C-alpha cells in the first residue's frame, strides 16, 4: 500500500509520490494522471518545451494538447496553464533529483 508524500501543492494542482513504489500522481485542473518516474521526466520535458514555445501567447482558449501515457487520452490547456504546469513540473523534478541523490548510498 502506498504512503504518499506531497511534492507540490498549489492552486493549480498537486503532485504526490510513493517513496516505495516511486509512483507519481499529478493533478492539474480537472485531470489526474498516474506516472512512473520515467514518464514524469518525459512529461516534464514536453511541458517545458511547449511552455517555451508559447511563453508570449495571450490566448485564453485551450489550444495546446498534451498526450498522456494512457491510450487516446490528452490534456487540453491554455498557454497560461502550460506555463503553470511547466513551473509545477520543474519544481517536482528538482525534488525528485534531490531525493535520488539522497537515496544513493556511498560506495563501500
């Protein structure tokens, strides 16, 4: 059974993970998705790239499609939301990188 730790919590959503199975749950807007560590890393890179591409957009319509690991499922967001999601994912990735460093035991 998973015992989740909060990696991010804000007005736009949250990210939690189980330190034992390494499962990550990301909630953003009305979407909740479960990812493994590799999927989250890939998702973070995609979100960062899309946020960089739309950083100066002023559109308020949901025009950016983010594919998710589930077949035929996408997240649809506005340019402002992709920026929020990118910021959220970057904070979480920094924590995951830190936890990975702390979990590595020194060579004997």
